[in-house]
């Protein structure tokens, strides 16, 4: 069986991960994923993204390094 997607990941923007968005997407490509989701923590969680971060997601390409991208938020 082949893994085709990962929908719950965080970048350094969430405050407790170690890689940038581009590093994460590139690794998703290296692993052969078809769909990759980045879901940072919501702005009310201490140490995470500001609401500006989420507003700017609309500027990102929806396909990067050949991987279909989904951007969202982890609401607790």
C-alpha cells in the first residue's frame, strides 16, 4: 500500500515544528505524496501564527513540486 496524502502537518509558523513550508512540501514530493495539507494552529494558541498568516494563504499556489496542496487551520 502506498501513502498518498498527509493532511495534518505543521511548519515553524505553528511554533513547535522544525521546518519551513517549502521544506515540508519538498519532502512530501520526495515521499511521493499526491496531496499534502498544512494545518497550522489557530491564532488564539500561544506562540502560533497570527491571523495575517491565514489571510495570506490565498496567495500560495495550489500545486507545488507536483503535489496538490491544501491549507487550513487546526482548531482546538
